[in-house]
């Protein structure tokens, strides 16, 4: 990618997919060699060879279907198939990649297509926590949560499992295990339906956000639809009139969004622009009673540092609230909200979580 960036300002996503897919293929080949060295028969399969068919959105494709015949044929012969995640093939026969969370999504979709009972996903943390463990040593690991709870956490920004993987697990019912690579800990089991009598309680911080200010026109709907088609998620922060709206998008999607909006000429219109604002969303999940919006706003106003932060947007959900603040204050707010959870004798925190002693880099 460094070479491509050095030689071109406008990278072709088709070319980029060819380049970035090579890493998974190298890893699959190395894994097969390791298995051979310990006496196990294995063969590497690319996404194409494994029958993973996607749509035609390069660099952020979604899986349309998986033709399992070749995988089953290899397995039936006593050989272990090592499948490259993160990639597939379009209807036009071109290599495609799935974007962020693509490896996790591939694993869950393969488990679903093959009729597997469970799918184990190994990551850099021990499981699903009540708060990003890098933000607080008091974060608690959930031993078990429902598919719906995991999907909500992922949608709000939890980084342990991408929302597309969480959704695939939810609709298929495949049991998921989130574990830390190299650890003997049990991690988190994601299975079953949500039990409202015993909800989880967690604090979620999103990725960094930028704002998209749009002067509405007849092209606005088409431009926003194209953003959605390319997998760019956006939330409306507010609309100050019938002709002007402000949206929030992930900063990592900003470059692609600019290209799409420039093609639609939307950014050339007066008052339409992508900003360099640095925002983050902090969300509560669980019983909303201790986290009313008024209480959070009061907490922000009373804190020696938080009161400097401008609340850009707030939202009351069925299971909690979300507040969008300047990124530099998000971790402070998240830790304060989490500390409030720890102080209360919450049944769900006692029965569905445990304290773990570990370090995170």
C-alpha cells in the first residue's frame, strides 16, 4: 500500500483489493506449512477457491453467498482447508476484500454456511468487556452475552467484534467464542437470546468521527445512498433547517466519502463540507435508569475537565443513551460512567461478569 500511495493520489479499489488480499494468502500458506511440519495434511484456499462470492463493492464488499462444495470436498478427503478470510470473488470474477472486520465476518459466515455449531474468534483481548480494558483496569469481562447484545455493542462502536460479524452470528444462531490469542482463558460466549430480566451493563466508546455538513439538494439522497452502498455508516447529528443537515462519519471513511461526494458535486455546493472535527460517541448499554441523559449532562458540567467539552449530540435509546463529545474527553466520560456502574450492586454485573488480572498493551 505504501508503494501505491507513493505513485498515485487516486488509488483504484480494484487494484487495492489485489494488493491487500496477498497478505491473507501468505498467512494461509505459512499456516499450511506449519501443519505439514507437525504431520497434518492441509491445503490453503483463497476466498475464490473456497466459494466466497461477494457483491461488486471493492474494498468494502459484503458476502452474497458461499458455495461450500470445494471446502467439503477437501475436508472429506481428510485434508484440513485453511481458508483466507477477508476476501472473496465478485460476480465479474475479480478479487474483492471485505473491509474492516472482514476476517471475523468471513469466519462467522463460513460457520453459518457449513452448518457449524460454533465459531471461535481469537483477538488481542480476553473477551467482551464492560468497558474497553485499555481505558480502565476495572473493566469486567462478560462470560456470556446474547447475540443481540453483542450486535448492539458492535453497532455502537465496540471493537472486539465487527457489527457485520455480530449480525451474521445473530441471524444464523451460530454460537461465538471470543478468546485471546495464546491464552487458556474461556473468554466470552455469545449465544442465545437477550434476557431482559438480567441485561448486561456496559460503556462503549466509538471510533473517532468527523462531521459532514450538507446543504440539501435533489442530489443529496443519491449521494447518501452511495455512501451507504460503499459501507460508509453515518448518523444525523442535527438538522437546523429543511435545507441543511449535519451527519457524523468515521474518520477512516473520510477520504472515500470525499471522493463520492465530489463525484456528486455535493461538496461544491455552498455550505456543504466535510470537517476535521474530532468527535467520539460514548454510549451506555443496559438498564437506562442510572444513566439518564440529564444525569450525564450534569456529570459533564460538574467535572473539572469535562465541562470544557461541547456535547455535539445526544440520543436516548431503549437500552441506554449515547452522547457525542470531543474525542479528547471521551475516555474521561467513559471511565466516569463505568465507575458509576461499579459502585452500584448490579445483579447482572455480578452474575455475568468476572474480574480478570491481565495486562494489555
